[in-house]
C-alpha cells in the first residue's frame, strides 16, 4: 500500500470516528430529551430498555449525517410533538382509558393525528434534488418518527401504530412531493 | 483541473455535515499540500508521517468545521503544528564535520586537536536539550530556524551558547 493510500485509509477512519463522536453527542441530546419527558411524566415508554434502542438508532442517524440527519430532524420534531402533546388530545385511541373500550380505539383517529404530524415533518424536510436524495431524507424522517412514536402505539394496538405512522408518512410524502413540484415550477 | 480554494471550502462544508462523497476529492487536493509543507522542513520519512498525521487530525475534526469558513488557513495551521511536533520529536543533530577548520594551520598535531574539538563539540551538542540543540543547529546552518520571534530566538541562542560553554568545560557567563 502506498503512503498516500495508507494516509487516505487512516484519514477516512479518523473522519468516521469524528462523525461517531458527533453521533454520540446528537444521540445523547435526543435520548436525554426523551428521558426528561419521561421524568416529567409527560410521556411513558413501554420499558426503560427502549431508551437504549432510541439511543442506538439516533447514534446511527447522527453518525450518518447529511440528508439522513436533516430528514431525521423533521422526524424528531414530529416525534417529540407526538410524545409531548397530551395523549387525549393527539391520540385518544392510544390512551389506556380508550383501550378499555374497543369502540373508541379506532385506527382512523391515529391516521388523523399522524396526518397532522406528517405536515410538520414535511415542512421540516430539506430541499432535495431527485429521488435518491429524497429517499435518504425520507428514510431519516421515517426512522426518527418510528423511534419516538410507533412503539408507543405498538405496545397497545398494531393497527393504531400503523395508522399513526402511515398517516404521518403519507402526508409527509405528499406534502414534500408537492413542495418539490412547486419549487420546480417556480424555477421554470 | 485542481479544485480552487472556493471548491475546497465547499467540499469541506459538505463533509462537515456528513456528505462522504466530498471526502476523496478533498483528500486528493490536500494530501500533496500537506506533503509539500512537511518536506520543506523534514526528511522524506518524517514528512510522510507528518502529512498523514495532518490529514488524520483535519478529517477527525471535520464535523466541527464551521460551514462557510475557508479551509486552507485551518489546514495549514494543523500542518504547521504537525511539522513542529515532528521536529521536536526528532532531536536536531548538528553535523560538525562540515564546519570550517577550527584550528589554524594544517600540520598533523593540529589536525588531531581539531578532530578532538569537533568530537567534543558534537558530544556537547548531543547533550543539550532539544530547544538548545535546535537553536545551535540553526546557527550552524544545519536545520531550519525555529518559528520564533527574533528576540525569543536570540535569547534561546544565547542560553544555548551558555549551556554549550559549560558542557565544553568553560564557565557560565552572565
């Protein structure tokens, strides 16, 4: 291996470690915020172990950076909003009281809540050029949302979880595609 | 066509936010610069090491890079630090054999004396601490003058000469 190739390999490793350090900082901030919401009893998680999963996922998102991270920021806003707002207001279907009554546990309520959050996620999505960039940003947003919201509903009813996340993603995708179309139209 | 300074700034800004596609063009643009900077003051092996170390530090800190800032001043600051660190690690060695004759005349006895003087001088320089040896080596034209203010360099040379006189059996002068 030439000196330049060896230097490139080591520089690349150093860069990835630098990004990992940044990922650790980002994951700590997000996990800390979620932990704070739990301590303040604003929200509840199925188990403390979920925090470790949240940390690992956000470590990955923070390390990857670029469009994945920028998309994840939109998901973070939507996810934290879902966690911070009162369950009865945002997701009545997922409250323990609603669970007691099968009739009030309707996935369509979750779809509606998801759609509202989807608009927020889409509004925070970065401007992208092409489907490749869009898919990276949307992937980041999806993972971020899932890490913060979906499992909370999954512990109750899978249908509600799918409704919430599906509604959110469908709206986020629709709004972001409309944004891209509008930007393209404005440029032409 | 090599990237312009503006291109380098943009590449570093992209890399800072995690765009890995910017890594290779940036490395290819900066590595020759790091090597050229190091080779001005170091031998080939030490220069390779210093260039590698420069780029490792630069890329390790890439996520901290302030977007929109110029990259080259930052890069050269790191490169300068690495070259200075490499020079500190390698203790300067003054080649006293290349000095002009210390003793007048050309007879064998005087040549023997001169040989001893050179050996003593070489041993004394070897025994000096690194900054003093570096200053003496710079005065003898054997290495590059340390990056110091003129007054600081003069003070260092003065102290080095004083130490050298003591080591050579002289006395400490004030």
